[in-house]
C-alpha cells in the first residue's frame, strides 16, 4: 500500500474535521481473522454503482458459509441479488463493489472493497483491494432468525417518501450508507437512538458521531456527493433503498439540536424503492450500544 491508504477526499475530510489517522489497519489483503469472520455471516451489506454512476446500497443473505475467502485477496459470495433489487444491475462483472460484514450478534464489523472479478449463476467473485476493521460504536445487538421463504411483493418505486417509509426511518436505530470515489466504493454503518434521522419533506438529516477518524464516507462525499441509504425493518424483513445527494454540515448552530453530533449530512432524496418481506430474516428487539445511549435525538423544536 502507499504511505497513506487514504485518497485525497478522505485526507481533506480529516483536515476539515481537525482529526487524522495513519490508517494502520487498512490493508490490500484480508488477514485470516477477517477471512474467517465473513464465513460466519448470514448476511452481507454491499454497495454497487448504477448505470448513471451513482451508488446503490443493498443486503445479500444466505446460510452461514455463503461467503468464503479462497485467498487473502478474494471473496466468493454464493448468492446473487434478487431480480427486483435495484442494485442487481450494478453488481456485474468488472464493476466496483463495497462490502461490509457486520455481525449484529457481536457488534463486530469488517470492510472489504474491491472489484467483481466474475459473476455467474452461482454468485459473485470479488478481488479485494482494501480491507479493514471498524470499531463497535453505535451498533445495536440483535439476534437473527431465518424464516421460511415467502413470496415477497415486487419492488415498489416511490415518487416521494410516503407515511410507511417515513415511519420506518423515524423509528430506525440503524442505517447503511453507500458512497464512492475514483478509488472505489464504500458501504458503512450508522447508528443512533430511534429518531436520530430527521425528515423534512424528502430531505433527511443524518448526524455523524465520534468515530475512527478515517472519514471514508465523508471523504467520498466531498468529491462525489451522490449517495445511497439502506433502512431495514428488522421485524418484518422489509427494505427501503434510497438514493440522494449529500451536503456535509461541518459546524454551526444546527449541530446543537442533537446531542453528540460532530457533523451532519443533509441528503436530498432523488429515488426510493420499498421491497416488502425481501429478507428471509427477522431480528430480535435491539439492545442499544453504550455509545448509542450517550447520544441524543433531535430536539422537539426542530423535528419534522
């Protein structure tokens, strides 16, 4: 790897935030513990890039062992996205991909970004170019259970956020955000107390709490503000996949409206899809992380 594993946008974001990191844990291969970890997961979060070059976030599911690592710089994913998944066309051979392995049973998470080296009827082959771990902050514990596959409804494209979509967002304590740069794609986790995401029309405001100082997402958004969010209804298996354009708020009085916020993202939504019962998983009620409990929700005088 180069002396710095960070691209110029990430370095700029670190400077804007007054923080820095050597990125010592960022590698161009997966250590054995990461390779073993991915094989334990019954789900995997992924980011692709659509035909317009915009990030799109999704989740892939399978029995434990559906992700394997045949070599330190390779992952094999033995499933394909569903045909109605808006991310399906983006996950094609030769395309970049961002991956997040997150075990909600243990709060452990690792990232693996790279290129889809092959796609066939059995799944995806990934050439890993960047691998690193993330801390356990803001991750709520949940226990998953597989349920019998049901005939889910086709993906529903929304022209704007309806009542059901708004309700899911407002009670969510977890979301996933995809972003990209000339260097590739990332998908990252964000967590907070239910109500940590604010809705104003079709604009969402997402706080950024103290993290690992890598600023992967913010560094990408500084250079390419297009982004994608994924919300999960953990009780029903529904998915809400969003695309939008982000603006970073580095400072100012708005940050005081939510305890713990270091920065904010305003995201103007441009597309939205709902997929009911898309996941063959249901999760238990969450146990909020201690770091989550130390954060706040939006002050009532600034709520949607």
